[in-house]
C-alpha cells in the first residue's frame, strides 16, 4: 500500500510498540493517524511528541476492544489498521477468561470491523510466543506451534482467525488483506515492567541504582532474540507498505543472547563494577528462542538496524531522563502484584 494521503487506525497506539509506531508514521506523508487505546498499559506521556502533529488524534469516544459499536465508529474512512492491543503474558496466565475476552474476542471484533468497513489492510501483532521453546534454530515461520502458555494460545487463535477470514472472503467483494508480525523479545524506551522477558533489563538497572548487583535466576543460560522497539515499529510500516498478505513474519535480530550476556552488557554500558548475582527460582515460560529473519527481509523488506548495545544505550538514556515516569510504571507493577497476591490469599 502507498501510505501517501491515507488514514490509519493504530489500536493500542499509546502503548510501548504502538507509540513508537505512531512516531514513525508521522514521518510518512499520511493524512491522519487515529489512536484507539483504553490506556490500561499505554499513556499520553508516550504520545507527548506525536500529539504535537495535528494529524495525530486520540479517538476520544473510547478505546475498548469489546465495545464493538465504538470500535466500528473508529474505523470509519480508514485505509489501514495496525492492531497491537492485547493483555500481556502474565496477565493472561493469571486471568485466562479476561485474556480470552480481550485477546481473542477483541481481536475478532477488530477483524469483523475491518471487513465491514472495507479497510484495505490490517497488520496484526502476533508474538514469538506461538513457537514456545525452539525445536530448531533459527526458528523459521514454519516452526511448529510449541506454545504452552495462555498468552501464546490467544496469539495462535488470532493468527488462525486472520487466516480463516482471509480465505472466507478472498473471492468476494469483502476481500480481507492482512500481514502478521511475530515479535521476538522487544525492549527499548517507554518499556514497562510487565514484559516477562524484557522487564529483567529494568530490574537490573533498578538494582544498580541501589548499589546492588544485577540478579539472574538460574545460571543465565536462557537465551533470546532481543529486538529494539523502533525496529518493531518500522516492521509494522514495512508490512503495511508491502504487497504481502495472508502471511506471518518473524520480527527479530536473528541474534541469540543469553541472560548472562545481557547482564554483562548492561554492566559494561553503565560502567558498573558489580558482579552478577545468581539465584535459584524465577518464572521462565521459554528458555531458548531465536528467529530466522530471512522471510521478513525477502517479502516485506524488513531488517533490524539497531544493535543490542546501541538499543540498551538508548533505553538507559530514556530511563535516566524520565525518572518520574519510570517510577510510576514501577509502582503500577507493584500495585498489580499486591492485588494478585491478595486474590491468591483470599482463594
């Protein structure tokens, strides 16, 4: 799709990846960038710079995926939709019914509205969680679904709904085009403490601030494919611009980094002389994951550009210049953890 003069709806546009996507869309010659968000995880602070652009507008009637009439209204006259909204992994683990309603039911509402409104293309945010632990490396898009958690299950459901509806309508006047993105481990400025695998970065930095060593659970051999948030935002735009449809793409660096190596890199960048503290325990849903980048490079023209070292530097700089905002995110996580512990005690 040629983005020139087009209107786009970014569902979850105030969130971590979504706000970076909005920022990058402002550099394109688009007519309007409409943000649909309930601000559960997203924030207006994430959009502070983007909202200075008159083309960027928060849809002020509402932002809930389950409010079908409001969602449908938000999609009027839109050419392309980016769907990034979802409950996060641990929330899905603790509240599977809510995860089903939002991640599966809400995604169906998006797909239905896209079709009803004749939207030209949808870019759907999936996740590498659909793969589970790697059976082979690097994982291509043909890797089997080896997922064992409920978040991954909701993303698999979303992918299958996209595929089924594409085939249902491909020979009708309601033709439905989409491309799906399977993010690896996304990190960068504006990240919160709720990402199961990337929150470890923020927690390491918190400990260093207190003069404590970075904490690693297990032996630190758990290894992942870390991808900078700005690169993920660009992958969304590449997918929208491309002719790709009815296909899913890995969004990663294609580089495997262990948690031990990550901690060592953080220590090096910050100039700390602390030594890693290893401890038993911790919650790990996946121990080993790195994705192939070949299909995304070949079909949507996406290749990550920001190295892990450079991306971590940018995250640390953002964190140092947004201390009050970071503290809000930290306290929000603490409040949610306290609520979860209280609910467990009552049951």
